[in-house]
C-alpha cells in the first residue's frame, strides 16, 4: 500500500518561511521522482517543484530562488523549503509520485494547507 503523508503547513506572514515534509511508504523511494503540487482556491492543481532519483530539480518560475526541494532517501522523505512567502503562495500543497507497484499509478498525499497573510 502506497502512502504519502505531508506535514509542515500552517499560517505565516508574508516574507516568512515554512518547510513541508512528505514521508513515503510502499514504494522504492530512492528510485522515484518526487513532486510537490499546489492548488489555490478556485484554481487548478499545479506542479511547483520536483526532484529526480539522482537529485536533479525543477521549479516553476514563480518559486525559483525562493523554494528548495530536497530528499533524504534514508528517511523516505521529500522536503520543500519555502522562503520569502507571499500571498500568492497560499494553497493546499500536495506530495505526489507516479510509481509502479503492481501496476503504475499516480499517488497523492492528503495535502497540507499553507496560508500566507500580508
């Protein structure tokens, strides 16, 4: 059974920082690209950042230079360090993986709310 469990969301003032964590189980964590998405109210869910099995990273333009994605394969955990937060970062953040476990599927965490107040 694949599970992704996020934590670390909360409320913060503009300019502040938060670190999100996602612990994965049921997959060969080190071999998978891990993704962070976010969904703001009334908007589509969008990819924010991802990190490949080899550590390569990609970011949406709006978070480049402010967010850092990283992974700890010994803890089956992916992180999203978010600095210089602004109100446009307010959203529910989701951890995601496309993994092949008795078939290939998209797996999502339950989401964690990030609210930035100005």
